[in-house]
C-alpha cells in the first residue's frame, strides 16, 4: 500500500513534518506497532509519530559499508545484533576481497556500537519479532539508508515493515517497493533535488536532541491502544447540551469546537478536522451550543454573547474549575485550544477574551470573527489563526478587518480553490493540517494528570 498526502507546503521543521506524517499513519498502526527512527534527523520526526500513535520509540543505528577505495559507494550496511546486509553486485563490480570487506566491517562495527551506546545507554533494543515496524526518516534522497534500515529491521524479526517519510522524490516507490510492505509519504514534489529544500529549518539534529527525545519516550511511554471516545451531556446555565469527547492516548492538549450557523457536533466538516487532530495526538470536544428548540430561532445562531457564554462555561469544566467536580474528568491538565466555524469563531474569541491565559490557541475556519465586539477582539491574547477559502471573498475581507482589531499573535491562511464550506477536494484536509500545526505549535506539553 502506498499512501501520499494531498496537499503540501514546505515544512517548518522536522517536528511539524512528524505531525503531518503521523496523521497518515493511523491506518497502518496497531497495538503491536514500534516506531524506529534513523538517527539523527529521523528522530524528531519519529518522536511525533510515536507520540501520536501511542507506540514505543526506538532507533535503528546503521553504518554503511563503503568500498575501501571509494567510501561513498555502499557495498552493504550493518545494524545492531550482528545484522548485515550486502550488495553483492557492488562487491563483485568493485572487486572487493573478503579480507577488505571484513576490515571495513570491523571498523564500522566499532563505530556502530559506540553510537548505539551513546544514544540508547543501558536500554536494550526493542524486540521487533512479530511486530509492525514503522521506519521513519526525515526524507528520502537516494534511498540507500532507508533500504538498509528496512532490511535490518526485517532481519531482526519484523513481521511487517512500513517505511514512512515526510518527503521523497516522485519515483521513490519504484526504488523501495520491494523492501517494505507499505510506503507512506506526506508529499512527493517535483522537481526534487535535496531533502533540505522542503524544510524552512533543516539544521542538523544534535546528539543532545536525540538523547532528549529518546529519554522522554522511554520515561513516559504512551499507553498503546488506550483512549476515550464517548458521548456526554453537559449542564450549562440550566440547559443540557450534548457532546462527543475523544481523547487519544498520551493526548497533547484538548481542542473544543464551537459550531455555527445551526451546525452541531455531527457536522461532517468539523468531525473531519477533529479526526485529523485526534491522529496528531490532540483530544477534541464537539458539542451543541444550542438545544434543538433554540436552533429553531435563527436569532440564537447569531447571538455571540449567548454562544460565547456557553462555550466559556464548558471550557471551564474541562479543567474542573467551573465549581465542584469536573464534568469532563478526562481532561484536567491538558492545554486548551478553541476551534470556531462560522459564528462559532466569534464565540471562540469571546471565550478566549474571558478566560485569558487559560486558552492557549484559537483557530477559525470560514469564521465570522467580525461578529465579536471590538473590545472583545482587543482582549484576546491567545495566538489566533484565521483560515478562509480563496473563493470566499466576502468572508475573507471580514476576516482581514477582524484581524486588524486583534492584539495577539495572528495568522491568516487562505486555502487555494476553497469556497466557504471547503467542499473542494483536498481543501478540508488543508484546513486540518493548518489547525493541527497551529495547535501543536502553541499548546505546551501537559503537566497535569490529564497528560499523564
């Protein structure tokens, strides 16, 4: 199976690339999955994948066996546990003798063991026998390293090998189809000259960063297979509001959706975005801001004070500070974000202004932030991203006006070829990617019990 993302813009860094890659991997992961990174650049990417999938993170330390008189030409590779894969064609073509091969291997084996000790310390390699192994790097260029890594994890007993990278040349599947069971990539742009051209920040990953990420994964492994997905009923100002809560294992934060224009928790567009956020490690709460009886009066749909007060009350309950026992006990300690659509965007900004630093980020999709009073906009401190379709000029103009009234960090993302409802192919996926990137950039890692 080959999976490739539908939209692509240059990655900010390896962390963002990992988040976007993780969103494509839910369909290939399972309870027996292990994520294996190629150090050093593949580790920040793989750390995000492992966190999102609730899978353990390990590394695949490999060393290329270079032809003695032309070291950049690989005649094979070695891995931990005595694993060795050879390219007999290169060995014959280069007339490498058995003694020369043994000498190169001795030298590289010593360096491999040194690096493995450096990165892994006293922790033994994860047992890969009978498991699905996702091999992750920060990109594919020639594919030689990835090819060796896939063969090595297969030699170590992997039952199924998935090669996953953020970016690769268009012909990468032809090169690597025979070494992996599945190939997953966010984008295959053309022309393709080097991996680094598709990252805004492609600075070298230092050993200290590798060690930190591996230590975090080892000390606080996510609970594979755990998670919550349930319907709930919330009591707000004397009315009962229905909602749906989804908390993936090891959730990084919680995003509350504020629907608009009569929409509710069953909105297919917001559900699509919420599913994407769940795959990138974010919890979501979708709930109805209005009762069925209230929805019959269209004036309620545009009553920002009413919608905002209810959203604020529910947001307070997430942290258990609404008085008494928390109505949503699964979320205390998780950083809070808000996602507003249509008139729900104004409600989200109302809540951000009311709760101040408790709200860490806001995203609006095709929203009407202009419906929030100017004094409300001026009080918002949470970083706010406004996402509008390029084919929605009236709403785009209203968003630009509202943005000028915000005094916080802001972004305006215009999705090409998208109308107000983002019904065009790939446009809603782009909204989900933008929202995920914004929330994960601004929500700090949780410290309370909800993030344990």
